């Protein structure tokens, strides 16, 4: 699994193997869709970077617009 955090959603998709099941969640409280993939930044990812991807293992990314600040990860 590559490090996706900080990349645009478009580039994150391109970094993953073809056919990877990707779930995109908007971190805003507005319930937006991520229609403009180049305008969304990945703030969190699961599984984490360097985790092997097996078969149909799903990948979840949480995104915000580039002009919005990603929240700090929980400690």
C-alpha cells in the first residue's frame, strides 16, 4: 500500500492497483461527494502505508478540499 496522505484523490487512485475497491469519505460535515478528484486531498487512509494489499482488500480514504485543513490524527 503506497502512502496516499497529502496526494490528490486523483493521484491516490492512480497509485493503487487497477481494480482496487476504494471507499471515499468526505471529512467535512457537509456530506459532499468528491466529484472533483483533483481538488480533494487525502487526509487519512486505511490500510496504512506499507501494508500489503491482498486480493479484493478495500481501501478507505478520507478527503477534504485542498484549501481546507486536515484534522490531526487521533493519538
